């Protein structure tokens, strides 16, 4: 079995990452990818890494035909108002924006400061984090993407949340510049961005709502800081626990959660440069590296997770979800192991 795939918004970074991964997918054929501003351009002119790999041009969104799966890679707030039209293009819709990540319209309005444009559609979407919703994703028609920072925090915290041992979390999230997208801005100007270590969200990060939805309710304080990386997220979560956990206790919780997960690796070595999760070596992959350290006598665990924000934090999780929804091998097209050195 194979599927014909279309991408609305193929010129951005997440659209480009989807195109790269789908060229290697054994069961997917790219039918079209759209761009309002670059219709008619060869895809390789926008995503030069695909030169000689994908012989296709971007097309106008008005010129597309129905496909088996459509991915939506539009800015926040642009999907919900047109969801009926996008759903008419395909049996399966995977939206990588933030429009359908939250199940509650009230939570959406609190988080994004505006009413949702299509609240009746919210409960039709399954949150596209397979480690939390694998059963619901099987044969799902509508799948939401995941927030990259939320994914790093969720995968660091899920084992502890499921065990009910979290009293409070202070999450320090370091992010790469590609999180801000392909459109230029004052913050992405090279002279301002190069070598920057800039806290851009000291409090009230929007992705905290996705963590609450996946892990449950507990005090969560998130600070996000941009770094000199292009790709990558490192979530360092300072977890105050309701009881003291030993190393053995914590290992058991994380193994129970992730031993059978194809893209979550436990990284907690005794020595070496990479003894704890490090986003640098995950560039281009769908892996999430998770680790932890315990402060003895303090009821405190530092839980870490590193991902590629465009991979596991966006396009990789979306394709993993497509694989589950279409009945493919969950790992199809996603086994690139990364590079070292980078």
C-alpha cells in the first residue's frame, strides 16, 4: 500500500523537512506542495538540499487536487478558519500548526488570547505524540502536530507524571533559531541573532498548555531561551517530587515508559562528552534522547530531553503519526541516525 501526499505550505522549514523525509518514505509519493509566494519555483530552489532528489515545483494552493494525506504547514491561526476546505482535499489531515493541539476551546483562548475559529473541530483531532496517544492515532483521520518545546518537556516528564510523583516543575528550555520559521524578522537578522543567548519567554510560554494536557495538572513554570544552534531543543526540567526517588526507582519509571519506544533513547552514561542528552547530534533525526539526574536528599530530579525541533518536534512526529494512522511500520522513512561530528 502507498499514499499520495500533499503539503499546504511547502516553502517553510517544517514543509521542507516533511519533503526531505517523505522522499525517503517507502510508502509515500509526494503529489504536490504549495506556496502562495513562490508558486512555480522548483522545490530545490527553496530547499537546496533536495536538488537532484525531488523534481517538483511548488504550486498555487488553488491548483491542488485531492490526495490520500494532506499535511498543513501554515502559521498559527491560519488553519482553523479554513479547516472545512482543507478536509475536503483528503481523507486524512495532519496539521502542524498550533490550531488543533489543545482539546479545550477555553484552554485555547487562555493560551493564545483569542477565541478558536472552529471549536467544533477540536475534539476530532488526535494530539500527534505517539508516545502518549499511539492507540488513538491508529486509523485517525485528523491529527494535530506537536509543539517542539512541548515535546521535549513532555518526553522528559511523562514517566514521572504517570507515576504521580510530580509536585512542581521549573522547565528551562534552550532552542535553536529555526523555531522562529523561514520568514525573516528583526530577531532573525544575522547581526542581532549571531552568538545570541537571549531569553525570549521568561514566563507564560504557550507550550505549557500542551504539557498540562499530556502530563496532567501541576505547577509548571517554563522559561525559553534562544541559543546559537540552528536546530535543536534541550529541555532541562527541575522536578520537585512528592517523595524521594532512588536511582533505581527512576530508572524503573523511565524504562517502563520507553523500553519499547522506537524513537526514545535513554541517555545517562557515567562518562563521556555525550553522557546526557545533547541536541547537536540529533539534527535531522526523529529521535528524542532522555536522561535524568537525582539530587540526593532533596526530593529533586533534573529530567532532560533533547530533540531536533524540525524532526521529532514537528515533521518527524507528523510522519510517525501518519504511519500509525495508515497502518504502516511506525518507523518507515524515519530511521536516519544523524551525523557525528556535526
